[in-house]
C-alpha cells in the first residue's frame, strides 16, 4: 500500500511494520499475520474506495462494490489518556479485519464524546470537555494516509451520523448494542465501537473463548483469519496493528539515547500509579521484579556495562529510586526519556488525570514510551488484579 501523504524516509526509518515489509527484519519473512494485515490494507484503503467511487461515476446508486461494503468507525485521540484511546482504536481495527469491514477513522472530539459516550458509559460530560485537539495529536503521532476518513466518506456513502450509530457490543450497558454476528447479512452497514468494550475482543480471542468469537464472526473464511491473528501473542498483534496505522513523530523518538550495537541487552520497566496518595517512593514491587529479571540474566555485580534499562514512570521519585537500585546492584546503565512536563499554562485538564497520570502525562508519556519500546531483552509492566493482559498504557 502506497502511503502517499507520508514520507517514505520517515516510514522506512521509524515505522517497524513498513520496515518489515521492506525486508529489514528477516525473521518476519512469510509471517501470515503480517500478510493478512497487508491484504486488508490493500482491499480497504482510501485509494481503493476512491477508485470504486470514480468507477461508479461518483454516485452510490447502482454501485455494487460500494453498496456491498460494510464499515466500522474507530476513534482515537492523543496525547492524553493514550492507553485507553489507542487500545480502543486498535480493538476496532481488529474487529474490522476479522469481519472484513472497512475501517473509517474519526477523531475523538468533544462533540463525538458528548454524542456517543455519556452514561450509561462511565465517561462524564465534564471529561468530554478536556480532549486534545487533532493538531495536538499530530505533534505526537502520524496517522497513515491509507485509512479512509469517516467525515469524508459518510455523505458520499450515505452513512449514519454520530449519535445514532449502532454499537458493536454484546453487553447490557450499550445504548445501541448489536447482538448478532458482525458479518451477518442483516448486520448494520456501519458500527461504532462502544466505550465499554475497550480491549475485550483482543482478550476473548486470546483466551480462546470460542463461544464469544462465534457471537461475532460466523463465516468460515473469516474464522480462518482469527487463527491467523492468533499465530502470535496479544502484544505482537497489537504492536503490528498500531505500526500499520501510526508512526511516532521523529521529534518524539529518542535517537541520541539508543545503543549503537546489537550486543547490549536492553530492558524496560514501566511503573504505573493510580492515586495521588501514591507518591512513588515505594518501589518494593518494582525492585522485586527487577531482581527476578536481572538475576535471571546473570547481572549480579556492580561492574556490568553490557545492559541498559529504560525507565518510564508517572512519578519522579520512582525514576530516581529505580536508577539508584539498578546502578548500585547490577551496574546496568539506566536511561530515561527527556520527558516533557505537562504544561498547565498551555493546557487544562481534569484533576483526576493529574492524580492518576502525574506530571509527565500527555506528550511526556509518548516520549517515555518511544524510548521503552526499543527494549529487546525483556520488560516489566503493570497488571491489575483479575485482568489477563497488561494495563492498556503498557
């Protein structure tokens, strides 16, 4: 898929999905899940829709190709609340691939939030007022141009407006939940992904809850797609799908901090906190995990220079204490991003976000993440009780 609006130099230097397609990683050759995503992109990209539209003399009447297509709209925003926003987008993208629907992007604006996500979902009207603009988001993430836009295509294709879209959810809290298969002939022309579903589809697939999958996809060919996606673990698939749609802005990348050889073992640790009463000075859990990981890797003295640990946290004391522990006990080099502190003079948001996400929320999180994602030897991140996967921010 040619990404006309994005520089090839940027994609082939910073984006791992496009680098894999370019042959930079021999281990990814002939991986069927990559081929599946590439196939989906070729069938559902903006250029393909435009060609079908033009072939039908730019009218929907009598245009079989466009009339037979079904769609799902996915929302994203950044940099605030990156974990929830991006995982929700990727979950919708996964649904699109598995049900062979065309993914349409839309930015999660205040209006979209007010129209779609007020109670019975758990978001409040006040929270809808503090969303980042698309211009702020573009300073952090490049969205690839192959993804068609809901705003551009909804009038051409006579799609429903926001606020009346059927939600692709099978739970009682969805206001307009669809309870049939997503690929059923009677299913709506266009879905949106409701707030409550979040990473649910990912989790159900990887828990092998076949009865839940049956509720969503019935076609045999599409069921085979599920097996293809399940070829690798949850994190591989989520990362592959993210990279196929987004590239981190080069200005966010930590180019001057990365090792210039392949011999150095690199690890990351993401220490996540949830309440303002937790000031980050208690690192017992973090050091326990670090000791397990680094002792397993035979880093047991303070003279070792062949390991690097990338640290990311929403609490400054945690970063200071982790560095002291790692350097004194293992001798590993400790690196952190040149993190931007959240600027309250430029932006305003809810106190709850500061309490949970700290002073480095927003752009600072993406800078942390852009560094930590380069770890190749192992990592430590946060699980919440009774959840089968990492916190969405990790």
